[in-house]
């Protein structure tokens, strides 16, 4: 027994001193075989020698210890296989987690790089657009000044050409009231058409190229501001944009509404002509806008106005009915002319004595021959003008009056016309800038949306990375549990919960 124990414990080292007592058994195989066969009824007498009961008890103990050892070995092998498979699963899972984590970190680095680049492009685009907007407003104001100078110069140059334009009108002139009205209407339409076409041609030649160049430079500038994927949208919008054209309306018929031709023969140095010139100067109107009412009628009209102010009986009611038929402009004109006539009569009456004295002195100082020559010259001028007064002279006189009146009216609306052209150009520039702003605003919104999507994707990757780190921590904890299980139950079989 001692030698067996030493062999198992010291030499083979498969068990301890306590376990060695259950590893060495003295039995008789023949006796135990006969006992088992007798129990099954195969034989009737079993082979038994002295001490067979002790050996039978030892055999039973052997069977028990052998069963326990086989069971422990099977359990250990099974749990070792499970532990090994668990380690393999955990290792593969950790490898997969490492691959996924590396991929996510690489994707995150790419997204962060793209996000930084696109954010820098977005900010640069915003800054460049603000700078472009300021430059566009400055260029629009500069273009407005150029339009002001160009249109004003063209308009005044066209006014200088009114004489040649009116001379080109060759409708037949008939010295009748209805025919003259029709003649004036056709002349106004003809001049309006020619002047409008000339001004549109001048503006088109002188300003359209400048406007187109400015719009094209704005388009190219914005095209450089935007990134490559967004330039196609700008090209599509710019391709179908309608061209700009000036809309010019002089409306000569409207300007000539207060034109009053004077085709009666009037001596250039006559009292009526001089009074009408003075009256037109005081009213601030062209002489053709001042009525040609005879002086007697004007004086009667002024008398009626005086009677209205005094208010005399039945005459007051009749005068009020007549005055309702007159326009406000005619009343002011007639009143001023009558006032001028009455003041002239007063001057003559008050200064008649002085004129007689001065006339006597002049007659003595200057020979009567000079006085007669002056009267003859005055009469000759009158006769020459009267002799030349025919249908052709009336037509030319009408055209001259028309030209002077239209020239004065166009001079008064020159500022409005120039402002109208400036407004058109400014509106065009605002529309161009507004279209570009709308397009760039849409691009900015798309870029901002793309940045927001990238930011959210980066946040998702961060969330996934945190989850992967958690899973890796649990896998490490599982490895620790497996190590503890192997140390406690597999390497030290006496503590196995199954065997116990």
C-alpha cells in the first residue's frame, strides 16, 4: 500500500495523500463475477474464498469511486469544451466589435473632415455673397447715375431735333377749324412715334450693352461663389430669364392738350402780341398756352368778373352761369391780361401830359423826316408780314408754335422721364439681384441641410461607438468570468458544483 501511494502521489502526481486511499483497491475479479452471475441466475454456486466479504465491499467502493471519477472527467471535458467555445465566441465578438469600431471611427473621421470642409465652404459662400451684395448695390447706383446722364443728354438732344422731326410731317394743311384739329392730332401722334422710337434706339445702343455686361458680370461672380454641384441650378434659372428693354412713353398728345394755335394775322410788334408775350412770361407758360382772345373780349370778361365780385342783382346770376363755362386757367389768364390792359391805360392817361411834352421836345430835336422814316419802316414791316401771310405761312406758323410749345412741355417733363428710366433700370437690377439672391438662398439652405445631416450622422456614430465600448466592456467581463470559472471549477475539481 505504501509503495502504491508513493507511486501515485510522488511519482505520477495524479492525486493527494487523502485521495490515494480511494485509488487503491484489493479485489477478486472471479469472486465478484460469480456473485454477479449468481444474482442473475446464471450459476447456482459462486466461487468464494475466505475474506470474500471484505473484497466484495472493496469492489463496491471501487465501482463507486470509478463512477465518480468517470463522471467528473466527463463533466470537466464538457465544461472545458463549453468554456473554450465561449472564449471563441467572445474572441470573435471582440474581433467583430473591433472591426465595426474601426469602421465607425474611420467613417467618423471622414464625416468630420467633410463637415469641416463643407462648413468652411458654407461660411466662405456667405461672406462672399454679402460682399457681392454690397458691390451689386454700389454698381446699381453707379449704373443709375450713368442712365441719368445718358437719358438726360439724349432727351435734350431729341428736343433739339424737334424742328427737323416736325418738318418731316407732310400731311396736307387745310385752313379750317376741324381740319386744323385733325392736323394737330396727327402731328402730335407722328412726333410722339418718332421721338419714342429715337429715344428707345438711343437707350438701346448706349445703355443695353452696359446693362447686359453688368448683369453678366453679376452672374459670373455668383457662379464663382457657388460650389460646383450648385452652379447648374443657377444656369437653368439664368437661361430662361427674359431680356431687359426700355419702356419709353413721351405721350406728346397729352403734352399738347393745352396747345392753342394762333393763326390769325398778328403783327410781331403789335400791342396784342407784346401783351401776350408778357402774360405768358408772368404765367410761366408757353405763349401758345395763352388764349388769343381779343382785347375787347378780355376787357368784357374782366368787367363781368368785377360785377360778380360786387354782386349786382340779376346780372350777378347771369355772369355766374357764364363763368361756370370757363376753365380756371382761362379765368386767371383773362384776369391777368385785363389787369395788364387797365394798368397800361392808366399809365397812358396819367402820363399823357408828359408824353405830349416829350413828343414836342423830340419833334423839335429830331427832324420830321426821321419820324416819317420810322413810321414808314413800321408800316413796311407790317405790310411785308401781311403780304406773306398765306396758307403755307399759316402751316409753318402752326408748326413753329407746335414746336415751341412741345419743347417747353418736354423740358418740364424731362426730369420725370429721366427718373422713369432710372426706375426701370433699378427695378431690373433689383429683379436680377433678387433672382440671384433667391437662388443662392436655396443653395445656402441645401448646404445647411447637408451640414445638419452630417452633424446628426456624426452624433449617431458617437452613440454607436459608446454602445460598442459598452459591449466590449461586457465581453471583457465575460472573459473574466470564464477565467474565474475555469480556476474554480475546472482546474480544481473538488469545488465543482456538479460533482458536489
